[in-house]
C-alpha cells in the first residue's frame, strides 16, 4: 500500500468548496463560473428536496432495474481456489453500465433547472448512450461529443445514441479520445452556457461535478454493503473496481471508506507498456502521472516535464484518459485506496475467463477489475470475500474482441447437417 | 516597462509563442510593438486549450509539436524586454505548465524575464491565493478575465484582484473572429467600471480596424488574438513579422 505523499505544487486556497485533500477545486475559464455556481446551488436544493430523491429512486428501480444483484461467481471462485468472488452486477442495468445512475440524476436536475439542451462527452460510449436515453425519456435535446477514434472502436454505441435521437459529434483533435471529447464539450458549454446543461460522465471536472457524480454513483456501494451482509454476514476483505475517470470505483468504494478493514483497489488501464503514452495508469510509480490541472480540476495527470498533457493508450476506451477523479487522487495519497493497473492483454484474457466460467461478458473496462480479482483471489483465504464492481457489459466491445481474440463470424459458419 | 495604453483604444495582441518558431515569434512581437502595440500577450502553447477556437488550437498544436516550453517563452520575454524597454509584456498561459514549473518559481522567472504581468486562462479569483501572493512578491500584475456571465459580485472580486488591466471577454464562447463586436460587451464593461478604475481591455472576436474603433467607444484597449494567429498561419514564415506589423499599423487607420 502506498503511503508516499506527493507534495502538490499547487497550494489550494482554504475554504474553497469541492476539495478532496489538496485535489479538486475549480480551474475553469471565468465564463463557466456562473454556471458552476448555479449548478452547485441547484444540486444542493435538489438534494434537500425529498421529491427529487423519490423521483430518482423510482426511476432507478422501475426504469433502470435497481437494485442490481450481488452475484456469487461460484465457478470462477472455485477455479481460482481462493477468496469467494462476488460481482456487483451494474452490467445488468438498463443501457448496460453504471453510467445511467449518474445520467439519470443529472438529467432530472437539468429538467428541474429548466435547461432544454443537454450536452455530454463520452469515451466508451456508455455515458453517451445513458445520456441519450435519459434525454429521450425526459424529452430533452441531446448532443454527444465523442472522439473519432472512440467512435471507430465503439461503433455499436454510436448507432445506439443516434437511434435514441441524440446528435453525435465526432472530435478529431488530439488523440481523438475521451480527453478531446471533454475539451470539445467544454467549448460548447462555454458558448451555450445560458441554455445548456453539461452532463459530465465521470467523477471529474470542476466542483460540483466530482461530488455530484460520486453521490449519484454511491448507490452501488449502498446496495452492495447491505447485500454482502445479508449473503455472507460480513464485509468483503477487498473491493476491486476499474478506474478511468473513476465514477464506478468511487461509487463502489464510498460506503466502505470508513470500514478500514475493507481494502479498496482501483485498477487503471495498463495499456501496452509502462512508458508515457503507452498506458493510462496515472498512479503508476514510474512513467505515471503528476499532480496538475486538466479540464477544471487538480489531480494526477499524465504529462511531460513541461506540463503538456501526454497521449494515452488503453484497449478500453473508457479507461483511456490522462487524468483521474480528484477524490481518487486523495485516496491514493492517503493510502486508503490502492491503485494498480492491468495490461490490454490481461484484460482480454479476463474477458474470456469470465465469459467462459460464468457466462458473463464484461465490458473491457470492467475486465480490468476482473483481471486484478483473478490475480488476488488465489492469494486470499477461502473464507474471504472479494467483491468486484462489474461496471458494464461487453456487447459494445464485440468488434475489438472479435479482432483481438480472432473470433469467427458468419464467414466461418460450419455447415450443420441435419 | 508598464502596462499603459497610448491610443484610444490601446492595442493588445496575443501570439502563440513557438508558432511557427520561437525566433519568428520574437520578430513578430518586435514588429507589433514598433507598429503601435501597447501590450504583447505571449501565449504559452498547451496541449488542451479548451477555451480556444480552431485557429489558436491549431497554432498551439504546432507549437507543442515543435517542443515549445514555458522556459522558451520566458526566454522570448527576456529578449523582448531587452530590445523594447517600454513595451507591455504579459505571459498568457493555461495553468498546468505553470503548475508543473511551480508557482513561485514561475513568478520569479517571469519577473526576471522582465514581464509586466500574467494571465492564466483557467485560474479564477477564488483559487488564486498562492498565485496572488507570488505575483505581489515579484511585483507582477495579475490580469483576470471577466465574462458577460459573471455576476456583479464576481466582477467586484475580479476588479479587486487584478492589476494593470482587466481583460473583459466580449461574448460567450471560445476565441475566434466574428463579424462584429458582441452586444454583450458594452454592458459588461459598464458593469466592470462600477468596481474598478483599472483600464479595461476587450477581447474575443476582434479582428479589424472597424472593430477596434467600436471598442474604443467604450473600452480602453482592444485585444486581437485569432486574427493575428490566423494571419501568421497563412503567411510564409519569413514574411510573418512584416505582415503582422502592417496589419497592426492598419488597425488604427
């Protein structure tokens, strides 16, 4: 466990809201400040309004399918011969990932604020699909920014968003991935700020986003804590979740933060190597990130020594991002959570393993967490419980999987004789 | 060395340092100063210029690709100061390159380079404690942005924290040229004047003599950015300085 504290070069002002230790804050062009203040006030009001929570809870239950099951992966656990592995099945939610928890919360907030136009960024496309879904449900106009590289590798989700009535705008700048989509969404927001609500998809960006997104995702650990106590009569020894921006991880960790005997493990995209540019492992010791400011918040950022943000690589579009939510930066420095990474290759192996032992095809993002669980479980006692947040399902990745795993399609249909 | 505006309005120009290269940036700045520019904003190129439109995005991308660093921009400031003791020089940057260098180290270097002030695009007044302290120590002028969306309470804080001048953003959105000066601009400048006696420079979307004249009717200086960066993009490198000089001379015609 890391206890080394990086001395942050930016000294935060005391009393400014939205701080997670030294991290977080608000670093945005002045034009957005009024909107962030308006959002902060509207969110505080909504939180204090029981009717808002009732509406959200009702939709999470009847529309999205909450609570999601906490499933004991018996065959996988037996095969690994260690801890009992439980999967929190966020993949079973409507639209196929945890992203809907946040998109629905923010969509309701936008409607309450009287904003008719919604914008969002998306990496893997799950947040874009969730936002497009909520906009259809609430009758709101929807524009999604997505890097062109991500549009290529997550094409299924592009079709879904368009079917749902969203306008998908491809972003070609930079590496044409999540970071560039966020830049473009922020440029839209700064231009149309008076009538537009920006549904940020991860626990990133300026205050109040990291707090608000985390609050909408807390439902994951709120349910899981009750479920594991019911099923096992004790808390898990460890919880594992993948970390791109970090919204599913913070949602899975949050209600366990004060349970000091529950180990919290975040898994970053290890990509294809440890050199800068080859991965998205912000917390990697060498060749990893340093504290800096990107897209409105102070956190770990993959960057060169001149402060230029580095390109990143991960087979998983949802983890392919140069920075990380500021609350994770705090949990990293304090040692409350530990962060590791999983290579592209190991994520693909874990995808196959979970598919074939449990009949569950995980999203490539979630497969990073599965891989870490497969590494850890054999080192743990058979009585220990290891919980994995299965943040999304893998349908969207079928093109990548077919290519990487050399799966045969129609061209190789065996002729079945009757 | 001072942030003073001589014409009505004064002229502030923005350059993306290192585009097309550092030596040409220096030559362009010299030509601009010699043709009536009061203040040069030396832009530090950044990988993620989220407040900028396509023109400055492209220039930043080119300059970053050439390996232009904050230290290179400081070196250009030093040369400009030596060559033109009376010109106004502002270092204009996104926050991250400055954070990487370290705030105090940056302010020390900026003062040593002879810069008059600094503008950090994504630094708001509430977060500026350490920044303002270092700026004060080194007698540098922090210039903050004011936006049409900023309520009066924020304009007051911005006016109080700024030195040298206040940079008023003429309209919502990102940098880039427009047909005319935005209708948001005069009311913003009028509101700002309630809270500060500093000169007010108006930027975003100002690209020709007609705009500059319109700005002169209610603000103290006009900031021209994308129009010049675009001119540099379109001009052969060896002719860029002369072209920018001529362009600026024509702004007050």
